[in-house]
């Protein structure tokens, strides 16, 4: 069913590039008059067919009359997206003259749209300002404080809807039918949608390492090894993994006992020096990391390594 434009409804005139050239609100009778600044409209030779058109007119410059209701109270998005053909006969170019274009009666109708709301399992993340968009398309919105979003005038098709907020990214497959509103409802972005994952989760796996000692000021030849972390308290390595190195110069044998994650930017490496049974802690700064790569900077606290050591997670 069609819904007649009602009072206080926003209406717009837009160029085909999306620029708003005029706006107004309807009165109590649903009528409106949109003032347009001199020079805001131009006439050329373009053509574009919108949803309500049967055949596009070429001998004009086309603009769009647009109005929309994100939710009519029953979960439907309503809208109007109708072409206006601007011709010399409609608006003269004489300085100081006034022209009026009659758009007739337009009805709000259900449109192709995607609506829903976003929430996060991570309670430290605010819903406000979450990006919701279709990659490669011109459909983009940001959520308000309630996490709700409305992508309007979406053509029929299958889309990969992207939701992004800081380190969290989630992709949802959405099918939009012609002139129908797709209601996704509540979309929860879980902890597993974080990229990168928390450092404690990223650490578990098999890593190859490359590191340089302070003697190699030009980086020189890297010392390499393989470190397997099955848990933060169970590790094994071959070669000379950076994480397995002693913090004490001259120690004959060293074992990496555990890794204590302080935050996503720092951790303690707990070593046991076999010859003395001494337990030592070394603070390592995590200067950068992703799910498959991280850079640890031991600084002056880890004297053997004054440059960053890069570890690559084996897939």
C-alpha cells in the first residue's frame, strides 16, 4: 500500500552525484515548496533511470526528488526516489527570473533496504559510530547510540554487509528483494570477530623467529629458530628462538618456562637458567601485532636484543 507524504516529512532535491541542492519539510497537508539557490541547477545532456521511471529523458539534466522514512513502525522502510528532468523550458537562465517546477503527487512506498541493530560481546565497545556499509558500493551509514542502522534505496541483490568498529569486523550476507525491506534484527559482533585477536589468543601456535643481537647494528645475519607455544605455560623450540634466549649474558642453558601477558602491548617472558636454577623475568614490549605476525621490542631490558624481533605465525 502507498502512504501519502505526511506533515513534517523531509524532502530533498539531489544531483545525480548525491549533492543536496534543496530541502524542505511538508506542511500539514503534505505539500511542500523547495527553494533552490540561483545557479544550483544546470541543464545538459544526461540520462539516468530510477526505480519509478519507465523511460529516462535525455534532453535534460536529471536530478532526483528524494524522501524516506527509515521505519514506518512495522519494520518497513518507505521512500521516494524519483527523477526530475530539468529543462530550459522549466527554469529560465534570465537573471532574476523565477521558475517553478511542479512535481505532482508522490507517494511513499516500501523500498529496498537493509535495517538492523549492532551490539558487541565486548562490553568496552560502544555501539555509537559503528560503520555499516556494503564494500564497493555507495551504501554507508554510522549507527547511533542505540546501535540501529538503516541502508535505504538498496537495489535487489545479494550483498556482503560489513560492520566495523575499531578492531572488530564482521561480515554478514544479506539478500535484498526488489522494493522490500530486509530486517536483519540484532547483529552481535562477538569476541571472535576481533582482528587481531587478543594477544593471549594469538600467541598459541608455531612460530618461526628472526632476531638480531646488539652486535649487529646493521641487522646483519638473523638468528632463526622455531618456537611452538601449546599454552602460555607449555613451550618448546628448536634453533635459537628469540623468546627462548637468556636474559643473562654467559648463561649456559635456558628454558622458557612461561609467558605472562600483561596487555596487548606488553608481556613477561619467564626463563629458568638451568645452571643456576634461577628464574628471571624479562619485560617485552609488543610494538605491533596481527593474527599472524608480531614485533617484540626488548629494549635495554633485554640486552641481547636492542632491535625488534619479528615472529611469523605459521598458517
